C-alpha cells in the first residue's frame, strides 16, 4: 500500500478503517447514534468517505467511515475512470481520511480472526504515525472477548466490541477521546438560532422556561400572551465546547381568518420573519390535541422557507392513552409530510426529555449542512432508479445522468437529466426519501435542481420541494 507521510494534525476527526465486511459501517452507525451508512453483507458497499459530527459524553468530534481496504473486483462502473481499479479508488479515499484524522479505529472481525489482509491494513496504518485503536468487532458475547487478544500482535490497543449488541464502545471511546484535540466550536461566533413556533397556547413559552430553568418568558393560560418574537441566548456545556444558542419564542400563529387586530397581524409577520432567520425550527404540538389543520399550515410555512425542522410534542405527562411509538406512527399517518422530522416528546411540568430536545436540535442543525459524497450520492440514486423506474410522461421517461450536491441549508442536489419536465412530484418524493434512508438527513430539507443535458444557456429547469403555505407539502 502507498506510504503515508505522517503530519502534524490538529483536526478532531476519528477515521474508521479496516478490510471489507468487518462491520465498519455498523460501528459508524452505532457511534453516530443513528443509521446513516449503508450496512450490507456485500463487500465494497462503502467506497467513499462518509462523515458525521458526533457527540459522545459531551465531547464533539468528526467521525469518518471509509471503504474496505483489500482486493476488490472492479465492476462496470461509470464513476471509475479508464485504467483505474476500484481498489485504488477506495484506497485513495482511505488515505485522505487517515491523513485528516487525529485517531484511527481499526476494525477487525473476532470470528474470522487475524487474516493476512488485517496485517496489511495494520502495516499501512502504522506508517501513518497516527494513534491506532483496534475495535475487534462481532464479540457479541463475553465468551468471545478473549479471542480479541489475537489482534494485540499488531501492536495497538485492542477493544472487543459488538456493533450488533452495542457492547464495548464505552471502553473504546474512553481511550479514544482523551487524545483528540478540542473541536472548533462554530456556535461561539455564530450561535445556533432555533425558532419555537406553533399555535397559541400549546406550551411554547413553558417549554422554553423549563429549558432555561428560569421564568425569562411570560407564561399564561390566556392564548396570545406572547405578541412579539423574543430572542433568548443561552449556553449548554462549559469551556470551549459549550454550545451557544439563540431561542426565538414566537407569537402563536392563528388562522388568517381569525386575525382581526393590527397587533395580531404584526405578531404573525414577526413569527414568519423568525422562521426565515432561524437555522432550525421547532414545531410545537399539543400531545392531548393531536395535529390540527393549523398545525399543518404552520408546517407548510416551515417547509416553504426550507428550514430544518423538529417536532416538540408537549404536555406528554398528560398522555396516558398511547406510547411514544404509537403516537409517532399515528402522527405520521395523519401528517405524512412530517414523517422525516424527528419528534421529541417533552413535558415542561416534569422536565421529561428537555435535554434530549437540545440534542435533537443539534442533530438537525448538523443534518442541514451535511455534505453528501458524490460517488455514493450517484450510486444511491442509480440504485433507486433501477429499483423503481420513473413513469412515462407523454411517452417518455426521465433519465438521470449525474448528480452532485451544490448547496446546504437546504441540501441542494443538481441533477443532470434528459428532460426536467419528466420528473413528477411523486417520483421526486421517492428519490428524496431514498436519500434520507441512506444518509439520515433527519429534519433537513432536500431539493433538486434539474439541468437538461446539453441544454442551451439560460434554459436550466429548477424544481424543488418548495411549496406555499396553502399547498400540499412534501418531504419536510
């Protein structure tokens, strides 16, 4: 393998490296706390680097998943240039990840034992000069832990783990985290702006007060108490890793037909402006009432402005009829276009899940700036296309030639196609949902820009999931 030059690296990144099919993506998903990377028994599924910001015991770092190092067949793949083998392309991505990382998690397979390929990967990593930790995966029971000792011959610290059963990661991360430099905290200079929106009297101000553990916002049972948007800065954590936020408590958004006073109209305008200026919008729903027509209208407003979104189901202490799982399922059936937004069930009265709501805000904020690897993006769309072909429109079918990400907040994908008019909304929603299943993207808006191949200048056709408040919303 290519010699890596050791270099001084101040990045706060951890790369996951190993031969094919040892469970790297499963470990990535376990550490990231959600299913992001594709997990499949077929060798070589992960070819590109996949990166995600992770919070572990109040420490933030970047986690990088890589393709398997080893002999791989090179199938007919348009992404591979003439004369290039897939193995070389994968290795190139792994080398970049290793160079960028402050620490390496070297994944092996306890059941298979130390193979020659593992030894080759170990030698490759040793030349990098980085700190290496062996995650001996598939140690599903304590009886298999002893077999992990075999990998100590590589000269690295060994930790038996099981991605399937979530075993051993506390010990592994307790060793990894101390060597990582402090991650740059972007919220110190630019605090995360979170708008709290919803109908009147659903518990927006009560939630904020509980979050802040103080009465900094007027709380009243009388609907319409908050008539202006109130911005409240607050901090979670300490020192350089403290997360800085600005919570925006907005006036309750009423139906247009019920707005009679001038001050009410002004409040609606301010609430709309707060959504426009926010990074993330939390839509507050009353658990005891369920989603109303006005809730759906507000959700469409969030979507119209293409903002990251999460759902706060308040007054959960009063709900005795349904479990969280049952309620979330019913909510998805009642309001399908909210299904991609993460839901947090909270109680301002008891404090239930208040901390989790902040973690979810952070997660959505990370999703809206996700960068999708071009190769994996194209393969995901091609597989979706082959799995479900687009319908014929006036005798012709949409063809997708190439895709690349061209923007964040919202995540914007440029598609080169044969005819932009052939992409109908239902198939567009299918492609977006496929991207969500592959990359996570919880609560993050995703839009497509369509460009006709060899189209004349100025003839680009732009489509997206943008819709007005009164129109049918898709794929929040």
